[in-house]
């Protein structure tokens, strides 16, 4: 036994576990997508069925909106918070801890609480806004086709911006002080420090965090499912929820598998484009 | 040598974790509202059948369909599961449960619609034990305040519309419909109106979507107009049956459709309300209708102790035991004469039972109802008028019916 094959023996258990937990489900999903309930091969029938459903394109666009909208605000708000928390002020430790709360709260708890707060009749948000005269009568935040998606994006941003903030803050703290001192000697003000030192230095962190947010966003189901279940009239139906509904509410496991395969391909393309576009940009601090 | 010890230990561990239920021990999943009564019945059964042990596992209704489905698919299911009637056909068509024709006794004693649900391929796949339908629960005080006679509730659609109009003033909504929550809430409340008007969602042979035909469209218009005309709360699109009950308890809703299970919690949370119950109003000259709901026992194909499980199900299906276990009404007519079902507030709910119909047994029923529900929501959102929304729903449903 040479050195290499000895090493192989040691990683074998881990490889077997990985294969069982990842490769097998992936392969099995592929198999399910081209068979029927009895396991007979049916070609692309399942793909045709899911692609012809009216909900599929709508869910796809909703997913783009939800993920795109969430990420833009998560990154902007998270980075701004990180820059703020990087300053010296009294009570910084406490503020840093409080900022983390939304991220620590379990998703289902947060979602249910928000659903209640936004409820037309019982919700505290309508109560406070009508009470103070900002709006004349209660708004159906979660039932109005124009407000429901922005509200869900806002909740998702609230939930995940602390994660961005903490990651960027860690990046900011690793910037050597010399850079700031040199900039100040040159007469740079705060905004110039942000623009020419902080942002370029944490760029790689933001790129990595955004990629994580894209992946999480494409998989997110908790917040929307707990609040609207994809309604009203599919206004907030995103593809992961459509897959969940097909499999576990309609027991159409084969169609759900077909949709998963399509979604996997789309997600893969998005991630590859993203990595190509951002990781290869010249001038990045390595 | 060492490897052998390890293998033995691993096997022992696996057996310890997966083999908690011993052979001969029947595992029965029942929802939490059945727990106390189920325990009594289990004790009785164990005394009569020495050698069979029953292990009760308590489930909760929230998320239960997913949990049951996962257990059935995993191949390591319990021996008996309490499920809602409407779920049974999906299990039967996927080969997840076993036929129970040999367990059923006194077929003619059962309310026929309850057996319709569990039937597929001319075999019976579940034993129903609990049935219920909706009626309309109303606030007698609100009727008096509005100048209506609480002893003479509306009987026809026109009378209901007139009453809802009179009852709706200030913060009070006259007749609350549902337009949110789980799909089933709105199916249970709107499908009976379609039925009593002579329409349906799909044709009897399951080949054609008929939800955009005049009879169905008129009924959907009747249903959704309560919201359009502001007789149902502004929050209708996010309200399910539970939300309507809470609004009724808060006295902002004067009448809504529900089952007898709501009565106890209304009495407890707002004892001031004088509760009235009326039959679901029908179009003049046509009989009323209701969707029959309730619970059945299924025995999973992967159950380890099917013989013992069948014995227990047969025991639970005896009329007095059904009468003891059910939270609402028993599926057997002979059990209905038990004293607990003679409470006067139950009278109207009992009168509704013969009008109860089973939902169609179509393998895509959940998706069909989802397409129909999306149409209802489009109407409530103001996106589309009734005819257009139901045309769209019919197109989606037809595509599902044409699938092989």
C-alpha cells in the first residue's frame, strides 16, 4: 500500500457519508423526474406538465424579484451597519449585540410574529398607523397585490442584514490602521475613507457574502410559506414553495422532482455567471 | 477482531434506535384532541385482547399531512394513523395504505358519503369514524340589534344577502367568508354553494372542468360578493376559519360558516354571545348542501403489525366506540343515538349531515382545488371578474384532468 492509497482509505468513510447524503438524493431526484408514480420511464412528461402550469413562470419571476430585491437591500443595509458599528462610540458593544437579534431569532418565530404585526384587523402596524393618523383606514399589507411582495422582502432583509453586517465588520477590522493614517495625511474625509479604503478592502467579503445570500435566497421557504403560503393568487409564490407544494401537498413527487431539476440548472447558471463576473474583475485586493 | 466488536455494537445501536416499537406492539397515531378518549379505548381493547400492546403516539393537526406522508413514504410507518377523509385517496393511489374491506362491518350503518372518500378502484382503503359538516353560526344579539328576528334566520341566498346587508354597519361585518389560509378552508365554505346551485368544479366522470359553467359562476359570484359589497371583513384575503372565529368572538363578525367544534371555544372566550346556528342558506327552491369532513383510520402498507392493527381498527369501528372517540359526530348512524349527541345546539349541525357530500376522488384534487382557490383570490383581489377568473381556473383544472 503506497502513501496515496493509505490516504484514500482514511477519507473513504467521509466520502461514503457524503455520497449517501448528497450524491444519492441528487441522483434519485433525477430518476424521479423522468419516471411516473409506478417507477416507469416516461421521458419528459413531468417536465412538460410543470412547464405548462400557469404558476411556473409566475413563480420564476417572483423568485427573481424576491431574491434580487432582498439581496440589494441586505448588502446595502448590512454594509452601512458594519461601517457604523466600526466607529468608536459609547455603547457600541450593546448596539452590536442588539443588531444580531433578527439573525438569531428562529425564522418561523420571526415570520409568524411579522404575519401578526401586519394583519389587517389585529396587526399593531395598522393600529399604530391609523391611530397616529398616517393612514386613514387599515391597509391589507399582506392581501394587497402591490404591497405583499415588498413587505416580504422587507421582512427577509430585516432577518438577514445582520449577517452581512457582522461579516463586513470582521473584514473592516482587519484593515490595517496605516491605510487610514496615510489617507488622513493626504487630507481624506470620512466619505473618501469609506469609498477608497473600506469598500475596496472588504470587497472580497461582500462578494462571498452575496453569493451565500443568493444561494440562501433561492432556497428560502420559511418566511414566505409561514406568512402567505405563496398567496394571494400566487403573488408571492416562489419556485421553492411551488416545489414544496407539488411534493408535499399534492403528492406529485415526480413533477416536483422535474421542477427541482429545472430550478437546479437555473440556479447553477446564475451562480456560475456571478462567480465569473465578480471573481475575475481586475484590480481586486487579493 | 476489533472490527467485529465495532460491527456488533453498531448493529446493536441501530436496533436500539429503530426498534423502539417491539413486535406485537401496535403503534397508533392519533391527534391531540383525541388523546384522553383514545387512552380509555386502548385500555379497554388491551383488556379484551391479552397479548396485544398498543402504543399511542399523539400528533397535532398543524403540518400533519406532510408528517403522515413522510412517514408513509419512508417505509417505517406506524400501524394505524388517524387521517382526514380527503387524504385517503392519494395514499391509496400511491399504494401507501392497505385495503380494509375485510375490517368493515355493517356497511349500511355508515353515512354513505363517508365511505365514498375511502373508496378507490372499488376497494375500501380507510374506515371512517368521525364526520362533520358546516352550518352557519350567528350572533343572536347582533340580529336583534339590527332589527332582525334571531328566531327566523335566513334560509335562502336572497335572505342571507339581505340579512348580511342589514347586519353590516360600523365595525360589524354581516357574513364573513374565507379567502386565505389553507386552501381547504375556502373549499369547505364555497363548494357547497356551487353544489346547491347544481354546479361542480369537475364533472362527475372526472374528465371535464365545469367550474366556469353558469351554475358554478353564479355561486362563486354569490360567495365573493359578500367581500365586494363589504359584508365580509377587510382582512378576508388573509382569513381562514380560525380567523373568522376570532372575529366572531370579538363581535366584529355577525355570522360565518363553521362546524360544531367552534361552539365550545366561542362559549369559553366570549360567554356574552348568544349563539345561534342555521342551515347553510340555499337558492330558493333548491336543497342545501355541505361538504362532508372528518377523520378515518388507515393502515400503512409498511406497517409491521397489520393483523393486530386490523383488530384494533375493527374494535374502534364498533358503534359505541366510534361514538366515544369522535369529537363531532360518528360515521355510523346507530352511534348517533348516544346521549352526548342530543345537545340542542347540535341539532342544526345534525340536520346538515344528510346533505353532506364527499369531495371528488381525483388524484390531482389538491392541485385542482389550488387552481380554483387562486381564481377566488384573483376575484377578491379585484384582478379579474368572476367569469374570467373561473375561465382561467377551468383551463388550469382541465390541464390537470388531461394528465395521465
